[in-house]
C-alpha cells in the first residue's frame, strides 16, 4: 500500500465529498495519538503492512472468542459492536463510524476477542496486525505513553456504557443516550437537533439492555413531556435542558 498521499478512491463512500489518503485517515483518528508518537519512517512501515477488507451489510467481521488479533480502522461504512447471551438476547455496545478505530485491546495483548463485530452497512476496514505493531512498539518504547492513554480512553467508554446500561433507571438512561446521540449524530434544523443515528427501537433497547417495548413506552412519555418528537427512526430534540434535568 502506498502512503505518499495517494487517494484511496475505491475505499471511500460515494457520498464522501472529501476523500483522504490512508496517511491522512490515520492522522485524523480521534484518541489514538499513539501512532503519531512513532517516527515518520516507522509509521510508514506500519501502514505499508496494513491490509484492507470489505464486508457487506450484516457480515460478521469477528465473533467473541476469535483469535485473529488486529486493530482496525473503518475507512467507509459502520460496524456494530455487540455481545449475545446464550438465550439469544443481545446488547449493542457501540457503533464504530467512518474514521474510527476498533480492536485496540487485541492489538496490544493478542488475546481472543471480547465482543462480536458486524458490518452495519457495506464497510471497508484497514487492519494492523498484532505482530507488526508489537515489533514496532518494542523498538520504540516511548510510544507506550500513547498506548496507555488510548487504553484509558477505552476503559472510560466501557465504564460509561456499564453505567448507561445497568446503574440508572430507564428514563435517566434513555435521556443520557439521546443526549449522547445528539452530540454524535445530531444536525441543527429549524432551531432543533435532529438525530439520525440509524438506530431503531430494538437497537436502542440493546444499547440499554432492555426491551423494545420499554423503549417505545419511555419515548412516548418523552414525546408527551415535550422533550422530543419522532418520525420513524429519527428523533428531534426539542428540549435538551429538560432531558438534562432528568439525568440529574
């Protein structure tokens, strides 16, 4: 793979008006400054060793327990990270969007996966394998500070997810989730924030470890209270302060 600024046109979503090079993609990754702590030559060598894979919507990227250890970057599309119980109940842990990273833990420890990953849409990922990264890290231990920072950030996300799913009542959990989604997926229209996260009520229930019926009931309560309005899977945030007051 060339990293001299060549545009990776075949891996860019057709709606993306600003395609970027592989190098540019890595440079803009959020919360993953560890790659930037390597020298240009080392980073170039790592990127030359990456591979690309493309998945159709619904395809399995990996299952919990799989041992193919790598970190991935979503070049286009979106991944769903989840866990499924023996009785079939599932929990949606998160969505990995274009330009975001997943699988960092396996990159460091090389151990089996702790979650399932599926392509939510047609998705292309760029992967960096554990063995290639480990060799670079041993040769440049100063980059370990960036790795520790990355892992601390991931731990904070997991702890917040646990709090969101289990430690509060449903109105608080759902209010917090709507506010979080508004920050990530919301766009301002006519003085309000319209959230187009592509999550139906079943998916919202999976994120909060509850049923679709419970989500539906609580959303209707929020509508009645004037906090939100709904149209299909779209949620319009009408009163952010009201939801903030619910969360305490």
